[in-house]
RNA sequence: GGGGACGUAGCUCAAUUGGUUAGAGUACCGGACUGUCGAUCCGGUGGUUGCGGGUUCGAGUCCCGUCGUCCUCGCCA
C-alpha cells in the first residue's frame, strides 16, 4: 500500500523484514487485551490485522489513552516494528511474527458501542446487518467477497479489452417496452404524464450499436426489474453485457468460454477444459427436468412411460393415456434416510410447490423387491421392471411423479435438488460449468392462447427452422444459449434477427401487430433497414457469478448495499416519502390503499 | 397474491405439559492482572418476550390479527 499523509503501511503488510522500522498505522480497534502493565490492541483495516503493544516504555500518556480505547475506535499508532518475544508469535495472523511497540497514539475518531462487532463469531440477524451495513462490510468475509467481485470485473474488462471490445455506456432513462418483466418507471417533469423506464437490460441499445458498426461492444451495466425477490434475485442487478457483429452461436459461446476459463483460473486456481460441455434444451428437460441442470451430481430423471402404459395402476395409467408423463428419480441408498414422515414431507413439497397430484415411492428391500403401500397395485414382473429401469439396488429410494410433462419436470427437479442437498451428493467446493443451447423459439402464451417469445422477440431461429416458423412454431428452436453454473443460470444470450422481414414474421407469430411493433420498437425496426449486420450477444449476471465463485448462498452477500425481500433498503430507508412539491412538479398524486 | 420458518437483554441463543422473581454466553460498566491474541479472574447494569387483541386463576409458551427478516410457489431470464 502506498503511504499517505496519515499512515506509512497497512495493517496487513508488516513482517520480519520490517523489524526496526518506525511506522505509522491507521485502522479500527478490533480487540483490546489489557494486562495492566502491558496492553495489546489488534488494529484492523481491510488489509489485515496488526498487534499494537503498549508497555511502560510507551509512556503514561499513550498507555492511558490506549486504556480508554473501545471497539471500533479509529486510531493512528506510531511506533517501531519489533519481533515478538519467543513463544508469543501468532501463526493465524499474516503479521503474527511482529508487533508494533507504540510510542504515540492518536484517537482519530471514537465510536459508539456498535450494535454488533465485525469480529464476533455469531452472525447477527440479516436485518441488523443491513441496517448497519457499514459495520457488516467491515467483516472479513464481506470484504473478501467484494474483493473477489472487484477482481472478477477487472478480469472481465481486461479480457474484453484484449479482444478488441469497446466499452460503451447506454442510457438508464429509456423507454418502457412492456415485454418481459415489470418496469421501474421514472416520471418526466418536462413532459408531464410521461415516464421513462429503467432498463431491464441494454438489449435494444446494443443491437443499435451493432448497426452503428461498433462490432464488439461490452458494458458492465446496471439493470432493473420490478419483480418479486429471491435468494438469487435483486430488483437492481449488474450484467456483463456484450454484443458482437458478424458472428454465429459458436463465436459468442467461444468468447465466453475463454472468459469463464480465465475467471476459473485466476479466481479459483482451476483449469477448465474447453470447450465447456453443451446440451440442448430438450435433453436438459428430459434428463434433468430443468433448463439449468445442476450437473455436480447424477440422479437423472428416468422415464417410465412403457411401464405406465402396461400397468393397471390407475394413477399411472390415466396419466399415460392422457398424454402425460411418468418419470422418477433414484435416490441411491436413501431409503434409510427417509422415514414415512420424511416421505410425506417430500410429497407435500411437490404438491404444494409444484402442483403435483402426488408422489409414488418405493423402498428397495435387501432382497431387491420394491416395497411401499402402492406396491399392491402392481404385479411382480411390473415391479421388477420398474426396479430394472430405475437401476434399483437394496437401500435405494425410488420417487416417481405421474403428471403433465411440465409438472414432472418441476417436481422432479425440485426433489432432485432438495435430495442432493440433504444427502450431500456433491462437494460444496465443486463447480460445474456448461451450456444449454437450442431453446424453443416460442412457449404457449397462457393469457391469449397464442405464442410468447421464450427469450425475447429479437431472437433468431436456427436456419433449419426458418421455413417452418408458421407451420410448426412449437418445434422451432432458437439460436439461444444459457451459461449454467451449478444449476444456476449465470447468463444467457442469443443471435438476433438482423433481417426486417424475418423480424416481422416473428412479431406476427407473437401476436405483435405492425402498429404495436412500430410504437414499441420502431427505432430498431428502422435501424434494421439501414444495413444491420448479423449479430448476437450475451449477458452474464455478475452478482450471481460472484455468488457462485465465492460459494455464497445468496446474492445479497455479494452486493455492497442490497435490498430486502420487500425491496427496501434498511440503511437508507428507501423507498421513502418525497416532498409534496416534487410530486406537484411531476403532476403525480399518490394513491395509497 | 399463496405456503412456510423465525422474532425473548445491545448481539447470539435457552426457558419441560400453560405455572415461582424469564436464564446463559458475549458485549457494556467497575475492579484485579507485565505477553495476550475468542486473554483470564471478581463484581455489576441491562427485559413492554416485535406490536395489538383474545382464551385462561395464570401466557414467552395456546388462538386471531398485524409488522419485520428470511426461504419458497406464482412472477421474473
């Protein structure tokens, strides 16, 4: 650390090589150990901790001042670096070989007794941590995470700079395009009654930049979505956003492969074999029931359609006949871990959270037979067939869901993740990176019975699907790709439509008429007519990447000032009341229920 | 909007079936101590059990409502 007016070194850098030097340290009082004749203070800053020693040679003034120190006081200490006496070194501290014999102490600023101490063992409740975020951010773990975040964005910027990408900022005050998520709106004072929308992503701008000839664009962009929060979702979040011209899927995926490999190498000291594995969306849904499969463990979904079609068991048979699916998973060796009550809980879980009608289960007995109250509905050969298909071995727990394709996916994915966590099927330090590609172009729109864009309406179909867009929309696959890390969607992108005619066909399929398209994205449609190059890109969720790379279980711990689940900031009190004058200027009358 | 967990001292938690004056660790305050590093030892302060209502002879404990934090479904890429 470079010296400043108030300090010569940080609290983390002094060691035996500095012995004898006169130094000045600044920092916060971490702990204080008063032995009357001699007194120790651990001084902390974000670089580390250094032990200050006050003894008779420090003089009565310094000793007295040291005795008056309390937790989190900010102090400046001047003294000599000295080796610690034999047997008093501290191997747990980077600076544990030395200590500072303080000759002069300055209290730069006292502190109130903090509501919790950054060094304390138990973590305070999250509401308290958020209210006193500045104290929480003093904790070593938070500092470590924010440092990792800094290193990650630094690597990203360097990487893309080396590849010739140009960092260009796009507006935060934009136009609402009522696709996708709910917008955050900002009222215009100059144009009363009209509103800006904060960007859900810089999507349209970056496409315009491609048309403008900036063929490699990158930005670390703040995005906003007014939807309900989750452990991995905040209303404002940060994306690494990029777009490239004259590319196809492999080009974008390849560039991100290189980035991910570099991140893994520099942040995790891990070499990733490239290219990262890819799987189609259809395969992911079939094998894992989810478009972002967690591949740190197996327990893949097993199809039992043939068994269901032949059996008399009403639950299976009626689903099979109605075109639904009968699928299951095998929790290896878990039969003993789940009592009848435990299985009832799993049943309630799939019913409540995913709308499954029920859960059929079997425990595999020592002799290999399948046992459960449901077993009486099957004859022996059929039970044996189920066992064979599910690779049943004594001690296994078989869980089967019979329902629509969608419900079997959701329920079995939920069970798979839950069981894997409970049975510790993977090493928490493990990381799995992969791509899911070829997403469907369209998903059935429940509201109007038509089609909705799976990704966004500018997504290009695969070349081989262009001719059947109108005839078989359900079978059309998009040039879309998601980066999946540990079962979490870390990012996603597409190759865009650069041809105005194709764009209009897709709009028509989505039920977006000419007029609506013109009003919402007329500027993009115009731009597409002025020499739009083929282009595509991707956005990576930086907060989520930090969460995954630092092994945090929620995104808030990766953001300096996050919002609560109800989207409030407990430190600042946002969102808050505003002066009525501000509202008058905006022509807004609040209507509180 | 639905389901769930939690809310007790500044902080982290305990308190048997509803039953005496709600405890412990830590922090804080005071004292002792010349080599500690989660210092130790002695003493002390600290409580509207989130808030409101109800049941009961009696409520931290049971019921209803409400507020807050978190997890989750819907929602959201």
